[in-house]
C-alpha cells in the first residue's frame, strides 16, 4: 500500500514553504519588517547562507546532499514498512518536506529565505524550519512514548 499521507504532507510543506518565501521576497527587501501581530509576530526578511542560527555561514549548499540523503533514507524506510503508524509518518513527512523546502532555497539562491520573527524568540525562521522542528518532535514522541506503550501492551496481551 502506498503511504499517500506521507507524500501529500511532504509535497504540501514544500509548496506552502516555497510559496510563502516567494511572496515575502516579492513584498520585502532584506531587513525590512512588517508587523503582523503587535508585540508578538513580525515578518522580517532575512537571508541565511548557513544553517540554523547562522552557523556555517556561507556553507549552506553543503546541506543539500544531507537533505537528499535524509529524503532517500526516509522513503526507503517507509516503503520497506519500517515507519508504521500515522504519527511517525506525519513526523517524517514534515521533516522531509522541511528539509527539501530549505534545500530548494539553497540550490536556487545559495541561501535560505527566513521571515517568521516572533518577538519572544531570538531567531528568524521560515515554514520549512517549523516543519522540521515539529516533525522531529513527532518522531521523538512516536519513538520514545507511543512505540514503547504499544510494545508494552502487546507484551501484556501475550
């Protein structure tokens, strides 16, 4: 059975991420800010040629092969049946979509377009970054909470 949910979520993340970045680049110049929610959320256009928090500045393209590798391994594991359950599939789909979304930027522009600027957070991120983070959290929840519970229930039933 084709894990359609995985592919739908991954593609949606990539499309929405790229569309949002395109719209922001069309409306703002680098460093320019639009207030969205007073004291909470601004859209500030920032270009990051490195990784998270500006690490590895200028070496962003090195993360493109990493994104390809993660995507390839994820699809392999999914098709082999190792990623069972909606939670893990959604988490991996979000992670893959976010990785590819940022890889597209790195490939086309040699930098990632960031714009989501919460006042309580020190970093400026994009939708791909949030998909990566949320996907990672879901993967952790599935791996360290849900799967052990399933195994314990299965063992108790034996």
